[in-house]
C-alpha cells in the first residue's frame, strides 16, 4: 500500500479544511498558527460566508496568511490591521471583516489602532494570536513576554523594572464600551481547539448581527522561539502562560464577566 | 479694473468678514476675486488681516506687497501697513484707538468714525459695514445692490433680517467718511 | 448646472471630493488643512451620497484606513499637512507597492520638525523623490488656485484608477486658506457595490464571489518576483510621463528670461512677470502642473531660447535640481525663495530675477 492508496477518499477520516489552500504552511512544526488558521476558515466555511468575508493579514509570522486562506485578503502594514479593517467594514457594511494579528503587531506597534478600533466598536472580528514572542524576526521580546522569560532582546530574562510588565491587551480592550465580545482561548489540544472554534464562530455571528467588535485572543506557543520541542512548549504554555493569561470569556454580549 | 486691498485690524472687528462680503460683491458682478487671510495664532485675539483683490481679469498673485487701498483698524496695523499703500492710493482708518496718525503725503487719507457711529446706532457688530460704506464712497468698485446680494450669500439665512441694518450702516459710512487733515508741525 | 461659489481652497477640495463620487475620507486634523475634515463633517456626505467620513486616531491610522478602502476598490482620499504627511509616508509606500488607487492631499506648511503653520513648498523632495521607502513615485498635481483645488480632485481619482497608483495633490497653506471664486462640478453618482465589483473585481478584495480569490499585498519574499513588481511600477511611471504630463506656459513665446514655479509660487511669479514686462523685461513663466511627471523636454527646449532661468519656490531650493537636470546645464539656473512660512512678494521675485539672472 503506497501513499496514494492511503489518501483515497474512502480512507479519509479527517480532510483538509475546504477554505485552506494547497500551499504548504510555512509555520514551524508544532506552532499553533496552523490550527488557528484552520479553525477560522472552518467557521467561515460552515457559516457559508466565504464569498462575503474579507481578511486582513498582519506583519509577523502570519503575514502570509493570504497564501493559506482561500478568501479575499489584504495585507496591512505592521500594526495597522484594525485601521485597514475599519475602513473596509465602514465602506462594506454587509461584509464579514476580520484581522488576524500577533502580539507584536496588535499589542506593541499597533496599540493605538487596536484601542481605537475597539473603542469605536467597529463591526469586525479581531483574532489575536499571543505567543509571547516575536517569531518571524527571530525571537525578540514581545509586549506579552512573561517576566523572566528569555528572548534575544531580553537575554537575561524580562525584567519588569526596566522592560515593563507583560501587557494584558485583552483585559484592557474588554473595558471599552464599543467592544461586544472578548474571550481568551488556546488551540493546543482538541478540547481547547473545539472551544476556540466556538468562540470564533460567536465572533463572526456578532458581525452578522452587527453587534460591534469581537476580540478573540488565542494564547499559543512558539516552540522555535522558546527553544523547546512542540510538546515541551505546550506544557510550558500551560504552566506559565495560562496563569498570567487565564483562558475563558472576559466579556460576553457586552457584559463583563 | 483691478483693485488690490488690504484690510487689517484686531480679530473680532470683522476684518475677514468685511473682506468676504467685498469678494462676494465682486462675484455678483462677474469679477474675479481673491481673499487671502493671515491665519493661525493671529486669528485668536491678535491682529488679523486679509488681502482682497477684485479684477476684471484673471488674478495672478493673491499675495501682494503694495495695495491700492489699505483699510486700517488698529495701531499695530497702521504701523505695519501705512507704507504698503501705492503712491496715489488711499488709506482709510478709524481714529478710535489710533495714537500715531498716518504721515504720508503721497496718498489720500480718510477717516471713518466707525466705532463711535456703531455705538450710536446701538450695534457694535455693524462697525465693519460702516467702514465698508466709507470705502465704497471713495472707491465705488462694486454697486450697492451687489453688496446686498453679497451679504445675502455670506450670511446664513437666519441672519437675513439684519440686512436692512447693514445697508443702513453702509450708508452711514458713506455719509461720514472725511478726508484727514494732517496737522502742520509747529516749530517751537 | 454647475454652481459658482466663494470658497476656501480646503473647502472647495472637500466639496469636490463629495461631488466626484468619493466613497470615503479618512483624516486627522492639522493646520492649515483642518477645514477639509471640518467641512466634510458639517456637510454630512453620508446623507448626501453615502460617502463615509471618519476622523482617525492619527495620520498613520488614516492612511491605513485609506489602504483598507482602496484594497476593496473604493474611491478614497485623505488630507494632511507636512508633519502629518511624514507620518503617512509608510502607508503611501504600501499603497504604491500594493498598486492601490488613492488620493492624498498635502496642504504644505513650513518645516522641518513641527516648523510653522504658515505656507511653504518645502515638501517638494518628499513629494517627487519618493518620500517613503522603496522604488516608487507619486503622480503629483500642484494646484495654483481654489478652482484647481476643486478640479484636481476628480483628475486625481481618474489617474489613480487609470494606473492603480496613489496620487498626491500638493497644495500649500496659501492655496488652502485663501478664498476665490470656484465653479463646482455637478454631483457624480457613487458606484454601487455591483458596479464597483464589475469595474474593479479583477483585483479588489470585495469577497471571493464567482472568481478566484484576490490578494492585496506589497510583499514578495522572492527577489525575482519583487523585481518584476518594481519593473511593473516603473512602466506605469514611464506611461505617466508619456500620457499625463501637465504644464502651463505664460508669456514664454518671446521670453528671454524664464521663471519656473508651481502652485502658489507660480501665482506670485506670474505677477512678477507682469511687473517685468511693464519694465520692458521679456520674462516668461513655465508652471509645471504635474511635478511628477515633470516638463523636462519643455524646459530643455526653452533652454535654447532663454538667457537664464530662475526657480522660484517657497523653500531653500529643491525643484531647482529638476530644472537643472532638465536643461542639462545649458543655461544658468538660480533659485529664489523665502522659507519659514514667509511668502515672497512679486516685487521680491522680480528683484531676484534682475539680480541673479539678468544682472
């Protein structure tokens, strides 16, 4: 039996998400981005809105999201995705507009755009993948890097006194009246991925109902940047990231939990 | 015909709006017009000035060094603009608040007691219209009917009831403009 | 019928944007161009035509909103003044790289730094020599009157969509703040979403309906692909030079001395030419209306005719470099201009012509 026999349709248990292209993912093996992409595209597919959805890709590891997601996507300057999405949502009020951003993009260089798009309550979805490090540029410190965590620009560990505390952007935006839904999820196990998918679905439903801004943080790993095996990185994430960035809903239907 | 005018005074004296009404009047009689204000911090309480040009031809520079007419409404503007009047041109000013009067002999100088007259008429805001009336007496470059049309254009409709008062003020200015007689220097 | 009004340059531009059928304006207040967004907010074009107007949190956000709307094929513009344009340059470079149509307006004030709020033409280099990063150019229109502030909006959109490229309207505080008579064009209808998809659906991200997906990006990680993109841009710029150069010649036919000036300086210089002619000096004015493309050939031809050229600019000498390159140093070229927000008078320009060129 060769590979061609194995991947016959009758032998398939799982198949590739319909809205993912055939382009091989450029993410490191073990990275959570692939799953986050899949879940987003599954939701768009299952809601039947692929022809009405416009994505905004960031700068960072997911800059090439447009190579993998088989929908219309525009790629924004570093940090500016919420501004780009604002204009698209304002000029195409019937479309589903989402941004897909990392922690450096959303919580450092794009802080102003994030806060103000949230504060205006733009009718968009923001998917925020937080892995506490700059992956693409080779493992520099991010605004969400944990205290003591080693990166190439915090080689002795992040020191709060001189480098500030890891930024809880999600809690911050939850306090803005324009923001309708805020949740923090992860995608490192099936169970977590299923919950994350539900959250993404709820976010896109909010867009359909014109409820305003939905903000879905996905706490993820960066095994390359953290210099761990994929499995180690997931364990480290559970032990270190989750206590500081606790999973769960923060604001639902406009009401803080 | 080309008339190049500078109007200068304090912000709040209606300098810019006087220029605007003049420019609108020009449009009403199919002339080319330009209205170039000083802008910025000067707008906020300090001096303000505006260059207004009315012409039968395409206007080249909206910014000028010399003027056919200077309308001067405070001392700072007198200091700054007396020397910008072309020889043979005219200078019109309100003597109220002026301590150093103009001295040039190669231009025609007129006074309009607009501050006083506006107070007498019971409305400080028509000050600039009295001045405008004086100017139009000496330089009838726009017809009064076109000034009234210009006023209608530059005032929002809810203020149109004020047009008769403005017309009265213009007439008052026309009646009261007087040539300024320089005092001979007394040699002691 | 078209309407005759007395308007400030900034207001005329804002009204023209509504009438050109623009879909959106995104901006951030800065003197001396805040009248643009003030006028739009007062006019409520959303009610008149459905045009979206939004005050962004910064110039950076505003230009990226422009990028977003332009990505979807919408007719979108922004305006600012010098320091704000510096902030927008990253976004402008992205617009050029991603080949998006958009109109950017710079009502220039004096610099560098926070500079002054008074008029200036010190952003010439920034406008025509790139400004942002990378190999790109902007098509640059330089209005010299309130009428042109109005007319150039539609022209700018036409060029932007013809080439799928950002277009800059380079004005200054004088043209923006002054009032003149302006003949407004009739209202053009905005495209419906269906019409827009029909027109721009081959490239715009409007939702992947009945076609392959569209991607807007300025990124090519493969150098060969990136070079192809750069070559594609250069071809556009060549075509602009062939097809869309604009300039105006005033009293050039018998001119012995030439002034080259654009925008507000051209207006002032025209008066200087009038004053010169009264004195018997045969002066002429070449006014580039587009700063890129630049009337190089026209200047080269005039170089055989005139004895000297004065480049008059409200800056310390920027456009003079293009004048010198154009005439290939065949005739003496000198610069005159005031800076810091001071506007030169026609008399000063004439004096400079006499002292620097006629001698």
